[in-house]
């Protein structure tokens, strides 16, 4: 799977790297994707999510139950 956050949908950005001589070559900026395991108390099990650093902050702010409910509404299998 590509560098894609399950919570925020954040994906790589593309652009050019510009050298001192102003030559351009293509590059990409990957988000800070990490695999995190969270415990769902309502289901009594753990889930593994591929989330960015911003996605981790969203989970800390809203709670894992609300985030998993949003993912399921979107149609993702958890």
C-alpha cells in the first residue's frame, strides 16, 4: 500500500527538486505514516491503523471510537 493515511486521507505531494544550477528533477514528499495499534474497548479487540502524525493527533482529540465509526461510514474495513 502506498504512503496514505487512513484517518486524514493524507497522501504524498509531488513536485520538483531544484539544484543550484536550477536543473529540475521530480521528487515526492511522503507524509509521516506510522502503523499504530489502538484498543477498542467497545469491541474488546485491537485494531492496526496506518496513520500520519496528524491522524494520531485527530485520534487523540476525537477518540478512537469516533474515528473508527467515521472510517466504517466511509466504507473502510477495520
